[in-house]
C-alpha cells in the first residue's frame, strides 16, 4: 500500500475478498469493462457534448499516454482541481489507468489549502481549468509551483500555448493506434488493492486531512450504493455538486453510475436555472443536493419554466434535511421521492431507500449500504449506549479507511484499537433500524454541506493587528443550516469591522466559504470550568441574539 497509509488487517482482507465485497478490479478495469459492454451508450453529458462509454475510455487512454510521455509514473501524487466539466471524468480515469494518485481538490480551494496538500504529498503535478467563475487558476498554479519544489508539471483544460503548461486539447486531438495505446499503458496498471485517490476530510483541526481510498474499497462502496438505490442503465445522475465531492464521485455518484451502466449529466453551476435546464435536457432521474441547494431550487420562481418530471429521487447529503423540507419537496415535486445520504469521505455511507415508508424518510438519515458495515453507538467511555439513546457513531467495514494519510498522531485519536473510525457524529437508532443524526461532536461549522474548521479560521484571524483573541462558532441559518460567527476581543484601543476581517482573511488565500459572516466584538469570553473558552455558551448567545 502507498507509504503513509494504514492497510486493513490481513484477516479482514481475506474475508472481504472471500465474501465478494472486494474484487480484483481497478477503477480503470471497471471503465474498460463497461466500455466493452456499452460502447455506444452515453456516459457523460456536458452541455452540447456527449461522450459514450467507449469515448471516455479512449480519451482517458490518450491522456494517460501523454502523461507517461511527460514523465508521470505510478504512485506519483497530483492535485486535481476541475469544475464540473467532462475533462474531469476523462482525466480522473486517465490517472487511474497508470496508477497516478490525485488529491481530489474542490473549486473553492485556494493557495493556502492547495500548497498544504502539495507539500504534504510531494505532489508532482497540478491539473486545473485556467479560469473559472472569474478566478485566475493559472496565476495561482504558478504561485503554487514556485512554493512547492516537487511540483514539476502544470496540466490545464483547454487549448493554449502558455509557457510551462501542458494543455489537454492537443493531446485529445491526436490519433494513436489502439494497439500502441494498450501496449504503452499495460505495464502501469495499478494494483486494485492500492490507493486510487486521496479524498479530503471535513477537517476539524486546520487544513483537511487526506483520506486514502483504494480501487477495491471504492468500487465496493459504489456498487453497494447503486444496488440499494436500484440503479440501472436508465439512471441519469445530475451532477451539480462539485465533481470531486464524495457525494458526486461515488457515494452514490459517478463511479456508482458507472457500475450500473447509467449516465452522468453535468451542471456547470448550482444556479437553479442551470440545474433545471440540465434536468430537462438530459432527462435527469437522480438529483443529489445539499439542503441549502434544495431550498434554493424550491424557492426559485423559474422552476415552472422547465419540465422536471423525469426526476425520480432528490437526495440530500452533507447536512441533515429536516422533516419540513422533506414534506415541502414531496409537495412541490410529487413525481420525485426525497432521500437522505448520510456519510463521510472516510467511508461509511447511509442511504434511505426509495421504497422506505414516508415517515422513515421524513425522520431518519438512512442506514448502511453494505451488510459488512459495522456500526456502534457509544458513550464517551466507548461503551455502547442503550437502544434509542444518543451517542457517537463509530464504524468499520470494507470501504471505511483504517487511517488518514501521514497522520499517525491523529489516527491514534480518530480510530479505536479495534479499527473503528470515530465519526464525531452524534446519532441514535430509530425503531426502523435507520440512523437519526442529532449533531456533531467536533468543533466544526457545516455551511450548506461544506465543512469549516473553526480552528483554521481562528489561527488566521490571530494574525490581524487588531485582534487579541478570536473564537469562531456556528450560528443557525434557515438556508445554509449554519454560518460562521466570529467573536473577537480587540487589542486595547483597536476596533474591527466584518469587512476588514474578511478582506484580511482573503489575503491569506483561503476559500471564500470559510469566511465568517458575522462579527461580534466582546470584552471577554465565557470560560469552562477548566479555563477554556466555552464555545457552547457562545453558540447559545448568538442563537438567542438572532431570535430577538
């Protein structure tokens, strides 16, 4: 296994293989298998461009061929940061063809996060779209390359002639004999039980930690999702959430669609009209959303301009969907069933099923997708709580990691001696056998499904010349669920505005979704019995203030 990763115990490896949860097949093998079976069927739709299974396989072969020519080799690590464009899927599988391991970066990530990922992994390359939503990723790419000595290659979508940048366009236009491609790529096919890519954690202690997902475990995860959802060749997965998110990628996203022989319809943004247009044009059947995005869609006055009747499931993930929102979804789109996806990039995926009783869909966040998923609900001492009581969810199984990448110290905290992952989610067991999420144990803000580390933002804030002490907490919000509120004790004689604070943080090149959206200037912080800042009290104070 890749250096810095924790393997599953040998007895579990043998068990998962014997029971059929793990198969000796890489993600590249899976694509090639489906390309043979469905060569002329559409796999990816991106605006006017449609790519069949066969075309995605051929184009990914071409990109892989040129990556080898540039000097990439198996187990090299790269940063992959594309918006929802067809090139994301082609490049993702090209990397899988030759065992190059991508870090699955999100479009909002900026210099601070990307440089951290690159330094931790010794990243050899950065794959990006030169400009997206008026941001110059090319300029940022050069900054990152200057800051990270291992960053040899920049690879961009499109067709241009910038010095020091390889563009995908010319590669994809070249003609290479299939036999030559196959012969060139064959020696580099990765081990199915090795790491395929590195996901990002929600991150509670600064920059997100990296999650090593293997070919075998991720295919297991994807197949289980497709099976319990009843997906088949008629499934059309509408990808509006960023493609690199676990929800979009395979749990139950694109890789699960691949296992079922269905198709992916890419939305260029989460703007309601863009999403509605994709659903109408591509006859989307499955729409993954965050609750915040779902509220935007339901509130949009434009929905009646589009035919959305092809939808069969609207599935909310990243954050708990309240029963009132479930009811509203049913009332507005009677042709679709609301659903929940409660999971984590570390592994465990819980889904409600389309055939679950209505009250179960309203009140719960699903149940594990695999019979081999092991879950326990425990108290602070690690003892299982009584049936129906609230406790922390811990889990292990054939697609839940055994440790973060190069994080030995944190792994001792995040995993039990028996290999159970401590999720930090506080849950209880519903009489139906499904899980009900009651909150988070960790100090994290969940802004519309995007996880924000309070500590990361606080550490940056303390660099401001006017700030003596800082604490960032979640404040309730009817649309996003939570937003960040910054409490600040100013230095003597100083003051601060929210605009000044956000401008300062943007200079630190962090993602915009992490910015505090309210500022409270105070003279002191409430303290716990052991002298620590009582964030519980601060959360209660801001919640009460918002009600008045």
